[in-house]
C-alpha cells in the first residue's frame, strides 16, 4: 500500500550528493533525538526502515517512537513492524514458495480476483544450490558427472523454477552450479546500501534458510524465516516482530597463529548457547573485530542459528568496504555505500570505544584464548577441544544414549569388522572416519581456511601421507571463485591426491546430500553396529542429517577435516600420536604439517583478487547449457501435471472462502507423538534420502518409480503427497511411545505400532484431531516450512512444548497450528503426562497475545499453558487459517 500522506518524519528526507549524482535519503540524525546515537547499530537499521516506510497503516508513527525508545521497550515485549529490502531463497525452500504462489494465483482466480496480483513486491533472489549430491567422488570428472546427475534428477523442478522466473515479476533465479546461496549473497547479491528510484537505504533481508545470517558479517541485517513468512514479505507484508534485546559481544586480544576462524566460531557458539540468546540480537564490537576479515566475520555470523540468536551483526566498517573492492564491486557504488552510511551514523570504527552503543548485556571473548576445536557428535554447540577428542569420543561410547552418548557396551567397544574394498582388506571399528567433506557456506566462503586446507594437503602429500580409499572425501566450494584461487595457488593437485576432488557447487554433504556409501563399507558398519564418523566443515550435525550410517558427526575447520581423514579416526590425540608415517617409517605429527595464519594470509593476499570475482559473477545469471536449454511454460497460471511426483498443487487453499472461518475449540484430541527435548526440523521434516521402507517410498513405488529415482525429501518439497508422508520420517526420531529411535508411533485406541503417517491417516479416518507433546527447543535447526506444513497435513491442530525455536514457532502460526507452551518449570514429566490421555483446549472468544489457556484431559485433570501467539498480527494470521490465507483475502479486498 502506498503512503497515506505526509508524516512527521518527512523533514528527515534529505539530498546526498555523491560524485556528480544526487540521491534522496532519510537522515536519522535529523530526528534530533539523543536516543538515536545510543541505539545498537542493528536497531538503527530497524528504525530507518520504520521512518522510511511510515504510512500510518502498516507502519505507524508510534512504531518509530517504540524503536527510538528501545532502551526502555526492549524489556516489554513491544511489537514493531519491519519491512526488509529483499528476500532470498534457496531451491529446497524456493520450490515450495513458488508452488504456493502458483496455487495462490489459482485460488485468487477461483474467488473472482486477478491472479497476477500474486507477485513479489520486493526483489526476491532464488539460488539453486541444494539439489546436487555427492554421487561421484575421487575423480577428475566428479564435478561434471554430479552436475549431469543433478539435472537428470531435477529437470522437472528446474523447469518449474524457470516458469516462476518468467511468470513472477521481481524474481531472479540463479541457476544450478553457481554456488551456495549464502556465499553468492555475500560475494555478489548483497548491496549493503540499496539505491531504488533515487532513494538510498540500508540493504536488509530475510531468507528461507536459517543461515541467511551469514550476511550480517558484511553489515547487512538479515535473518532466516520460515518459507511461509518469507512469502508474505514477498507479497509486501511487513514482518511483525518483538523488539529484541541486543547482546553486545566484545572481541579483544590477538588470535593464536595456529587457530582458525572455525575455532573462533565454535568457541563463540558454545559460549552464547550457554548464555542463552534465543530471540535476541547479538552485535559484535571491540578492537578484536577490526582484526577479523569479512570472511571471518561471515563465518561467525553464519552460525548464528547454532548459538540461537536472531542475528549476529557486524556493522559496516573500513574492512567491509575493502571486501566490496576485493570482490569486484563497482567503485562508484562503494563510494555511495560509504557516503550514505557515514551521513546516517551507520558506519563503525571498532577501535573507537566512543562509538560503542548501549547494549542489553555485554559478554567478552579474548581471541588469544581460542584453541583448536571441533563440535559434536550430535549438536553444533557441543564443542570439543582437539586435544581432548580421543577421550571425549571414548566417553561418548560409554555414556547412555543422548546428545553425548551412544551406550555401547564395553565388550562391544573393541569390535573390529574386516571388509574388502577395491580388492584390498581393511577393518572398521568405532570412531573410524567414513565421510570427510569440505563443504558448507560456513567455511567455503572463507579463503583463509580453504587455503589453509590446501597448504596442509600440500605438506601432507610432501610428507608421504595419504587417505584410505574407502573414506568418502569431497570438496564442494560455495562459489566458482574458490576453485579459481585454489587452482592459481597450486594446491588443487595436492587436495586431489588426498581424495578431495571438487564434486559440485552447493550445500551437498552439509544438507545431507552426502550420497550413498559403498556397499562394501556400509555392510560392516551395520554388521558391527559401529559408531562411525563423518567429519565436515559444515554447520549442522544433527542425528540422521549427514548420513544414516554415521551416528557421530563432527564439525571442523577444512584443515581439520583433512587431518582426520588422513588419521582415519577421531579417536586420536594429535598432541601425542602421529597422524601417519612417511614412506621411510618416520612418524609425522599434525604440528609438522599445520600451516600458520601468516603463511595462509600471504597466499591469500597473492591469489584472492577482484578479477576472479568479476569473471565468475559476470556469467552467473546466464547459467550453463543444460539450464539454458530448458523450455519452461509461458503461461501466467501454472499448468499442473497430475502425473508429476515433483510438482503438485497443494491443498492449502482448496476449501478456502472469502469469509473468515470460525475459530473452533479443540476437543478430544490425541497426541500423535510424545517427544523429548531438542527435536529438530530435521527430525520433523528430513531433507535427505528417502528410505526404501518408508511411506514416501511406497507412494513413489506405486507411481512406478524405482529406488534410484526416489531422490531426496528436499528435492520433493514441491509435492505435498510425498512431504506429508515424509513428515516425522527421520530414522533418529525418538518417540516416547516407542522408546527407541524410529519413525514410528502408536495408534493409541488399537495399540498398533505404525509409521507416523499411517497412524495420522487412521486418526483422520476416525475424525480424531491430533496434537504433539514435546520438550525444550522444539523445532530447532533449519528454517523448514514443511516442518509446519507436514504436521498440518497430518492433522496436527496444536503443539504443546516446553519451548520453541523462533522460526519454527512462526511457521506453526503461519499454518494455523496453535503453539502452546508449558508454564515455566513444568513439562510432560513434572505434570505426570503419559500421552495416552485425551486432550481438549477451549479457546477464549477474544484471544490475546501470550494468553494463558487451560488444557483439560479425560482423567479430569488439567494444566495451564501459554498460548504462543506473540503479536496481534500472528493472531490475525491464525484467525484466517494461516498467513497465506490472510494474504489471499487481503489481495481480494485491495
């Protein structure tokens, strides 16, 4: 909606001359309010958006005052609107977004409206990066073969996305093979300052991937949201958010020359997880920040979801401008960025403490204290010092099953299973590495750790070290720039000698696209019930994510990935044990081949140059021949193919009418699942391979497909029939009804043990509404909209949990599912719930945000919960049956 007239902030609109060109902008210093210069820099970005977009409809004058008064309001759960400058998507979440847009067009037409009103209202960039899989490795042709297989598997999805790029305005599709969305965003898409119709304003965004926060490292405010919420932003809706507390995180001291940025981020992740920063902004400051490159900052910002904050923000400084130059950005635009930010007091000097703003609370880290570490074996914030790795893994074998335990009996811990690979005999035992992957935007965007890995590989090869051939090694850069500087610096041959061939440009192993292990390796793992390991330079290592057979997975810097691959095991103390032997039998220790930070920086200065970025990104939108040959439909409405197993019109709007539905009480509901703590979106809606004995596999088989054609759940997110069957299909799901890890549950009336989807289908036939009971941090992990859509399709009406991950709670609201939260100190265990009770929830006539609601049971007992609709806008979405239903009704009225 256009502005409804003048506001009291019109006087802030000024002219800024840069070079020979004049621009308009809103000068926040002209508010003449002393509170402005005390605001954290991240909050200043929210304020600018409110001032610029103030229309007294979506954004009101009082909203500006709320943000200006952040110091007082941060503790009062004050709701404010925020209109990001743009939206970014990856293909696993982008496909369902475009499917929803296509289905919304159909619904608008059915209800008598203009379907072409369904268009992105802001720039929306979609990078295809999630579909490539490590099928072929240890080969110079791995890249070409994996990309060929990617197109064979995903041609239908790619055709659909190409239709979306044509039919939907304001949408850019970055073709497959270009890189990982967050690295492409950092190196190419980020504007830092927007210039639109002669008006300058800060670049800001939301993205359909939780690691959207990586862009915070460049001084761009952005975070991950659910696909459902992102679609609303694309349609012009502001985000309704609670004004956050801002944790100041001060960095000082000098980094150890042997430490990496990965070590820093894993240290920070553990520290901030312990502090508790969920729902808060984290803003970095202090003289230590000035020492960090933008790549280092981006690595820290990338893992913001793992430490739980909404953003991990580094304001723009001189290093940011230098990065823009290094990555080939236009010098005129860089001058505009600098001039605008300085004029608006948005430019930072980290060495000047007089610029330090007010923070809600402050914590510190001495960079000199950071030591070499990894995280695992099941969570990214469980840091393990490399010097303690051997002891820690042994403890994990001993511990009962949990985040740090596998409960392997003592007599089974010495199991060794012989096998033959490529006509040679080997043995496998607990702790052996079977997957070693240099992967993920977290690290492949950082030249220091990538070149560090290359230099370590060179030294290792020169020392006569090697990697066992059965270990699935891979190198998947986040952009073509990485390949350039690895080639030019001369380290590619050494990486390949150790098995680390470039296998593709995408998320790959980090997202679960590790591909199959060779049968000769998989069989001894299963035969010996072995806890074997994956080591990856990724950001997520939840159970079942990397590969079904790697029960232990460790996040590590790229150099450490290679080190553990050479050692062949994580059960090693690098301080006292050699990593291997030279051909003449001499012990070689990790310290003998480990590069120093100075060594790495010298190579980086020489080989990471602007020309590489310009050449790679000059042709990124053109795509490759396979992409360009795709002939997509030209129609404005998508011609759905009823035979497709990839793209299907979803049922979300089939019965929707113009009038609001009545809000009904939830009566006589059964729990479909009875879950514990830290149930992730990977548990709820896995992205990896489709198991051959799963409901989704049975559905695909009934459509005539064979297992090699199943592809992954992530690639099938455009088909609701498959995704509903894939909901709660993770083999590591621990359901208390079952008492073991399995994608199964109990149909309580019959006591039959069934696949979760089949149980949900039976309940639906019986007319029984369903709920989920869960513990703490329900829905942590990736910002996966199907983790809310899937439960909706299975008939879930409400979730009762001890706490929620921010994005997932928002997604539940977006699908019209009621998020209820046990009162503090209470949970299923303290209340004595078994999950076999029948539950009823009476909804108040005039529901208010954060209202207390009583849950009654058939045993005449009851308990209180907090209804986690946190804002009035979220209540509006719920009353409409979901956020997209609201948008359709809103556009019909416009």
